[in-house]
C-alpha cells in the first residue's frame, strides 16, 4: 500500500493536503484495473501532448495555454522572448534551435514537481522572506510564482542562459550568473536560497552548498530539490526495462566523466549538515515514469513525467552520449527508440527518487559578521 509519511514540521505549516512523502522502504501500489493497449495509450499520449503544446495568442505574443485558468496561473500568460544562448561547458543543448523545446521541457518539469508537492513551491517554513535567490532558475517559472506568493520579497533568479520571460512581476529579476563561480552578492543577505534540478550542472556540490550557507542570513533557509536518476522498482519489473536501466546508468557515468557528478539522493542531507546548516530535514518522494501507480496523485505525476521523458530524453542524453561516451548519433537513436517502447509499458513499475532537503543557517555562525547587502544588490 502507498505510505503517506507526514513529518512533524510539515504538519505545523499552513493547512494543506500533505505531499506524498515516502520512506525508501515504502511500496507503491500498482493500478491493476486497466492496462490499455497501444492504441489506447497513443490516444492518451496525444491528449497529454496537445495540452502542453497548444497555445493561445494575445497582443501578438504567444502564451502557454497549458493549465489555463487552473490552480497554476503563473504557468500562463508570461510571455517569453527567446534569444541566442552563449556557449558554455553545460552538457545539454542550448543553441537557439533547441531552446524552445528545452523551455517546454523545463516548464513541464516545474509542473511535475508542483503536482508532486501538491502546489507547494517550497517546504521550508518561510515567514515573510525579504530576499530570495533561485539558483539555476531555467525559464523562471518558480521565481515568478514565488514573487507572486511573497509580493514584499525581492526574488532573484540566476542561470547561465537568458531564456526567462521579459514580462514578470515587479519584484522579480533574472541575472546571468554561474553559481559555481564567486557569487556577486553580499554574504548573509538572503532569507531563502532555492535550487532545483541542478543535476548535470554542478562540478563541486559541496562547494556550492558552502556558498549557499555563506549567503544565507543567520536564520535563513537553503532548500535543495533534486532527482536521483537511478531507476528502481518495488517488484521484479525493472528487469523488463533493460534499455531504460542502461540509459539511466550511462547518463550517470557520462555525467561523471564530463566532470558533473550525480549524487545519490541520500547524500544531500549530510552535505548540508557538514556545511553548517542545522535542523536539516529530508523529504523523499517517488516519481513514477508513467501512470502505473494506483495513487491518483502519483498517477497524474507519472502521466506528465512520461511526456517529459518521452519528449526530453533525446535532449538530455545526446550530448553526454556522443561527447563523453563517444557513441555515434545513430547508436543513440537506436537506444532511444527501444527505450521509448519501455517507457509506455504500464506493466513496468519503475520510478526515481526525488529529494527535498531543507536546512537552516544558525542565528550565530562563523560568517554572520558581514554587513547586510545594499538595496538592489
């Protein structure tokens, strides 16, 4: 049976339907009522896809029609002007031709995690934060929604690529910055620092966490939300997904060869504690790859994660496989075609772990003597 594990600090937060937080030993129940054939699946997949890629036009600009009028209003009506992307050692495609597709994928990832967390943008117990920093902001949806949620806060989103929208709330701004270089901000200046989906982007995770510690105010929070791409299952169905298992293993190997190690989900908590954070809490989630779970929330999460992977695995893997592993593009495409057949098989009950780790900087710390940041910095 699904195990709903609500930690004490979640229960003390504002009333909400708690996210499905699971211990590693919990087992997800399989929906055995209906396993559609390929034709039914193709119809379902087409329906999911159309809900993502349909658009509505207003004032000569293109806007997301995705979830229009729903509980996720910030996904809608923020126009995006795409510009040329500078080259870097980021191992994923970021040329202008692929930027539009990558933006859809990043927005879809945001929606998957929003569904997983029942609409919550954060699990840190924030109270009236004034300065918020979002590391690796991507298309900026999280930063925009945080700016809407905390209108008295200044929200800064940083990324290597300028793919964020121009039309945003007055209290949010986006900056081009490398989080692995020295930060331009004053130490002890942020009430809350957030990171999500930095997988494949970080050379030295512990150094990045140390920077977050230095730049949090005493009493401020740092929250990491990230996926462990290693595939697993609660039954023997993982053995029937050899291509997907190979892909995930090789992604980890290639990323490490590229100098971007892929942590296991259990490592983050210890790293925050080593950096000096206290009251560190870990919340563990399971993200199914398709709609096999019986749990309705996780079935919905799996539906969109399936689209995310079906459409996005090529962009995720092509650079790593050809650069680090020296595969030929045709070899990669053969693997991808076979993998996609496994992705849509609902008798394969695989999932990946998603960890949310929250730590607080103590009110008295070794770096708490710096002066506050000037306004606007």
